[in-house]
C-alpha cells in the first residue's frame, strides 16, 4: 500500500466581530508561526461570520478536504455561538454532553467556587448552563485547555476512526488566543510530530527592476512544468521603499529541488536582459 500523502493544514476563523472590524484577527499570523516552527506550512485560511448556514457549509468542505483544520471561535454557550451545532450538522450526528468534558467543567466550577469562598452547587442554573460548553458532536474527542480547563473538541473526517495515528479532521478551539494557541500547539505536538521538518520548504528569488509580469509568464509555466514539486511565484510592487517598481521572481519547494529550478529560472531570464537586484533566500 502507498503511504497516505502528507495532510494539508487549514485555518478557519469564525465570528462577526472579525468581519466587522470590532476585533483584529491574530490567529492567522500565529498559526503560520506555529506551523513554521515545526517545518510545516499553512495551505488555506478562511473567515466566516456567525451564520449557521455558512458555518455548516464551510465545515462540510473542511471535513471533505482530507486535511487538518483548526477552527477558532464560536464554541461557547451564548446564543451567537453556533459552531458546535454546525459541526454536528455538517457530520450528520447529534450533540451530547461529553462525559470527560463534563468532569472538567465541574472541576473548573468547583475550583472557582473555592476561590470565591462559596459552596459549590452543581444544580444551580448558571452551573447547569455552563455544562453546555461540553455539549459536542457525538463521537468527538476533547482537546485540553491549559488556560481554564474548559476543553475544545476534535471531530474526525467521515470514514476515518477517531483513534487514527495521523488524524484528519477539524480541531475546534475557542476564539481567545490565550486558549486557542496552546491548544493548536498541543494538537500538532501530540498527533503530527512525525511530520516535523521532514520536507523542509525553502524559496529562492531575485529582484527584477522595472519588470512586467506578463513577459515572465511563459518562463514561469515552463519551470513548473519541468521541475516537479516546484512552485514559481512573482510578487510585483510599484512603490517599494527600497527597490521601487519591481518584480520579485522566485521558486519554492523542497530544498533539494529549489536550487536546480532556480538556476533554470535565472538561465531563462538571460534573453530578456533584465536589470537584476539582490537574490533572496527564505527558509
């Protein structure tokens, strides 16, 4: 049997507050950082407002992707938190109080009562309501939350068992960075360490002063056609403070393949007699 291909990593950020500008998203940059520290890369990111229909449709695509998806936000127990129900709808399963989540939530509420010097009554309406934060899609597993012990949850993609050695599916974490980021790091370090720094990706490029992208398109297509696994990129700028109007043209991919592709790219530029600037290498 052929080994399963390496999963792509995706990020989903849920909440009207991001789309309205009330809060600035911090998850995208942090997710890129967490993956990059481990020799991994983000393949796709998406923002969705608090629309149950849109969240459900987006999660259906996420589960069908076969990748590893981090979903941030909307897993609380207020009326505008739809993610738990939408996850269940996307999978076609029911919601139920997760036993381990219930234990953790009870322990957290009891600890809060001790801190406040009040007796803990699990039957108080507000305590019963807090248990809704542990109502997850049936069949999920929990994600530990080191900040306040209120867990997130992981749902495997349909057709994959929850106990798979390299799980594919969606990790649902809170929108609060102080909780979400260590939970994402836990997921990576727990389930995917065998992928860390396995295929180191690098990019190598050159600054071309005053270049027009259209002239470079055939060359870019030829490099990708002739060098498997390599992506060619061009980043134009009209008012760069250092280089002025220019195009940064380069290749990215596995370290062992980048150098030969880059040399072919440089050779392909010779007929254009371009004015070249510095070369750039990024790990």
